[in-house]
C-alpha cells in the first residue's frame, strides 16, 4: 500500500468552516498529527491514531509525518486556518528540503482552508475588499527590522494590513511598536479592527482607530486589521457597525 | 417575517471547497443573486429563485439584493472564492453606504470562503507561507499609477505577491508592465507561479522565473504568485515540483 500525506486546514474554529475536502481527508487518515488544540477539535474514529504535539515543534512534527507516510500510512497533518498561511504546509516542505529521501514514493497534498483574516473580515464586513497584505508580527523566526521595514512599506503602499500573531505572553509590546511605525505614515483616524477568537464562543470584535489602537486588548488569539486610506466605517441596519474597503480607488 | 442577506463565497470551483456554512445559507435562501457562471454551479431547489446578472453589474445586483431582503425575503448573494476579497461583499456595503435606508430592519452576514490564492498556493506547495500581499491588476476601478506604486513597494518589502485579475481580453498587456516594475527590484531568478483554472477540469500550473514570466499563458482565469527572495523551489517525491516560502527569515 502506498501512503500519502495531506496537510489540511481546519479554519478558525467552527466545524461549519471546515471544507468537505478537508473532512474527507481527515476521515480517510490512519494517523493525524498536529498541535494539540487543533486535534482536540476532532473525534478519532475506531482505528485512527492522534499524535498531538506542542506549539514550537513544527519541524519535528513534519518530519514524523513524512516518516509515517513513507511507511505506507495515510497521514493527515492538521493546521488551524489555512495550512499554507503562517502554518504547517511550509514546515512540511522545509522538512522535505532538509531530508529529500523522506518524501520518496508517496503523494503530498495541501488542502486549502479559511484563514483567520478572511473570517475576521467577514465578521466586520469587507475590510479586505481591496489590495491588502498579511504580516506575521512574530519575531521568533525573523528579525524585527524585517518586520518594521515591511510595515512601513505596506503603509506607504496604502495596503489594508492584516497582522497575524500580533502579541503573545512573551511578546506583549511589539504590537505597540507596530502601531508606532504605521502611525508615522498613516492618518491617526485610520480604522483598525481587533478580531479576537473569531468563530469561538468568546468571540469579540472591536473597531477603533490607529490613534486609539494601543488601548485595545490584543493577544495571541487576536487578528488585527488596519484599514487603508479608503477603508470606511458605516452604520448598517440594526445598529451594526460595518467596516469595508471599496473596490475602487479614486483618481487623485 | 424578517428577511436577511447573506453574502457567500463558493470558493474557486469544486463543491468540496464550499464550506458547510455557505451551503447551509444557500439551502435556506428564497432568492439567490449572482454573476451567472457562479449561480450555474448550484441547483435550485423547489421554490427557490435564481437571479443571474452580468459581470460588471455588481452595484445594481447589490442594491437589488438589499431591496429583496427589505421585503422580508431570505437572500443569498453568491461570489466566487471568498466574498470579501475583490468580490461582492464590498459591493454590498458600497450600496448600503449609498442608500442607508435600504439596509434597515434585516441582518446582513458575510460567510468567508476559500479565496483563489489559497487554492493556487495549496496546489503548488506553500508559497504564501510567509508575509504576502494580494493586488488586483484590474485598472477598471483604480488608476494604473496606484497599481504600479503598490507593486514597487511590495517588491521592496520582499512580500510574496499574489496577483488577482492579471489579464483579460481588454487588458492583455498590463501583466507585462507589472513584470517590468517587479523586475526593477527583484532578481530575475525569482520564482513565479501561474495557476490557471484551479480546481476545474482544465487546471494547469506553470512554475517559472521572473525572467521568463512574460512568456507564460496568463488570462482572466489565472492567478499569478511572485515569490519573495526566500521562496524556494524543490523536487519532491514522484517527480513533483514544489514551491514554498520558509517560515523564517535569516538575519542578514
């Protein structure tokens, strides 16, 4: 029997955002590997093995998945959101590049999913309706000066900016530094959205401005969206606040 | 009875990439509106009305959807990909802003979906594994100098760049202009992926370099991904070519 490895994304949380393709891969797997909280969203069927691991062990987990697939097993690597966005798919290909022999004789497949910024955007309207970028604020894997340069150029390009991993217990202050960099280019009244735990029971969405953004609650479960100059805030029916970025940019 | 309007994304094509949440909204709708080729992917159930419209009529379609929801009907607006990315959700909020009274008394909801760049990335590996941006090359709705400036700054920021709407019959040459702008900043050997009709029967993926990109087939069904300096190409098992962007950036 020939094994295979499928890297799937579970979306931001609820089962209603998991694609049928991801569910089919999960149902067919002999072994599922992943960060423990992601595996905890699934229920093993008879004969299935779940191998949970810790957050910072991506490369070890990826190598293990390749080894198991090489033994002829059907392997699923689970990721939150989309597996290709700041997640496990890149880690698997890093492991393949490091040890090419590990990836011989079986198929690797990536199944796309709903990444956090799309779910966060949907909750508040359509802030990503025009050109945008996604930046991870975590400097575990890159120097802060790279992040700072990207923030500055993204602000100059007037992209809508989605910030992944904006803060954690080990990095509580970098988001403040990011707001300082952005504020040097963007207007203080630029719309900022803090979307926390989107799709979970304790979901909360806060809409504020770049001026007031430093006061907002921001942790590792938060996704931050900074609007472009064109991003608009409006009151819809039933007292809702919506944030959206129009499809067109006016000639200046 | 109180109506509502849900804007859903059907993903890039196949049913296996449509979320259960989108399917539930579609099943519950009285009237579905959308660009004809998107509606053609669905089968109306008894009592359901499909209102198909043309590509460039987004604002008319959005206004009509708001009117119908205001009459107490359950409305679904369908979009390809994710409705919040260069798609119908922004058009609906533009219509709300233009005529706020239209949006009174019913709920609006956006259901996220798998946007084209995530599906394209999954097919070829994990090119969006690190900081990236998404730019629409269509200048129907924005001046070309804005596009050019964003391309240049995105190249300087060393983002992976996903280009939506890279070419059409009316705009066959802009993608070549885009490659010229990017080539002034990025190395000629930068990896470029042309992902055409992802998820459809005639899907094709071409991996090339910025130097050779002008020779690739590129049309309105193509999504183009330009790698960062860190993006890597590797040979996996079974003769596959993979493209991925590592999670880390080295200190320079």
